[in-house]
C-alpha cells in the first residue's frame, strides 16, 4: 500500500485504468499487485487454474501473457478486453435507465397520485396541478419536447418528432384536439390561411385557446400541401425549410394584460403556453403574430397576393416584407 503519496502525481490511474503505486512501482489489481517491469504478479494466484488451459496454470503470469487483448481487473483471472467493454456498456446502460427512466417514472407516478388525491380524484385537474407546479416537466420533455423558458412559459421544440415531414397537420387533428378540449369544458380555435407559390400550395395555420394542462397558449405553423403522384392530398407536410423570423403574443381580449410572448425567432412553428392560466376559452384571448418574409420572397408574393385585403386580420408592410395578424 502506497503511504507517502506524491502530490505532484496528478494521475495515479494509468495502465488499463488501474491504480499505480509509485513507491513500489506496482499496479493494484484488488486481489494482488502486478509488477509491470517483469510482466508478473508479485503474489501467487489463489485460483489454481484449469488443466485444459495451460497458461492459467502459471500462477504469476498476467493476462495469459497477452496484455494487448486481455485484462485482469480482479487479479484472479484473465478476461478478453471486449468482454470488459460489453460489461461497461451494460453498466452504463443500466445507470442511464435508472437515472433517466426508472427514477423519473417512479417520481412522476408518485406526484400524480398525490395530486390526484388533492384534486378529489379528477385526473385532468391532477395533471393540470402537476404542470402548474413544474412536476410534469420531465414527462412533457420526453413526450412533446416541451421546455420551460422565461416566466415559466413552455415552448415545444422545433426539432422534435412534430417536425418530421409526414407528421404534418390536417383538419382531423384539430377535430380530435377540439373534442378533447371540450371534455374539460373549455375551447380552442384555429384558422388556416392557404396560398399558392407556383405549383405548391402552402398554409399558415394558427391556434389559440386552452391546452388542457399546458394552459393558455398559441401557435403558428408553416405547412406545405402533400402530393402523391402529383395529386393533392388533404394532409399538410411540415415546412421547416420555410422557417422565418416570427414573434407571437397572447393577451386577454378584454384588456386584462399579456399572458405570454414569444420573442422573434427563426422558426417554422413558434409556440408558447402558460400553465398558470387555466380553464379559459379561445374567445377570451387575442393573439398577435408578426412574420418577416424577407428570406422567402416567393412565399411573400403568394401570401401577400392572397391575403392583403380588408377583414382578413392581416396587415402588410410592403417595405420590409412583414405581415402582422391580430386575431
């Protein structure tokens, strides 16, 4: 055992990641010490070896005399390095599963049960309560890619599964979502603004309202009509390639103040949700969205031509290619 440890020896773990005893010049391998100067252990192996494995019968050899391919972490027997690597991968995987799945799932389940009791057995109110308290952050992250930003506002990632081209959007999605919202006694709303660019049809889709546990929120998405064999489908593909600077805000329609804001960012689907504002209807809110089409003049031409007219909710600034929606 090394007693007079050299403070200047900043890395005591060397060959094969094992502890090097500088005083004796040996490497500690749990059951005994290995002397790298002669390639032998300093003590006999307590394991007598196997008759069918001649190299194991020499009680002082290290790694069957092949330290390039083998390791001996216990000091008792040689193991191929690839076996150790697999073991380390399994160990790392088990730790990752424990830290990122088992413990979070267990804690989330416990917290849900606690909130369920507090909310009189109402499952939706229990989930809302968890979200308000920040207890559902892990679940929202892995299922939606939702991250909590400034002021406790949730934003769903631009690069999660929703951005996959074919996930897209269609009216059936809205129908299912609206029915789910109505079960809570609340209401959401959406509006779609379609326009053409050459042979392609695009849509700017906007939403506002109550999002169950996520609370009051709004979204804006840019989509492209799906075509199969040149035939237009009722489904719309996501259009991340058409991302542009967009800002959003949501306020009370009666002048009660701002609920959330999404600062300008280059995005195809900006969004924001305030879990502290619950149990409202879309009519309670006013949504504002500003889009800067400067990087996509083709979209600007098509959108401006179709929607730059009275009573659409949009106002257009020809000088800087921006359009603002008040809805």
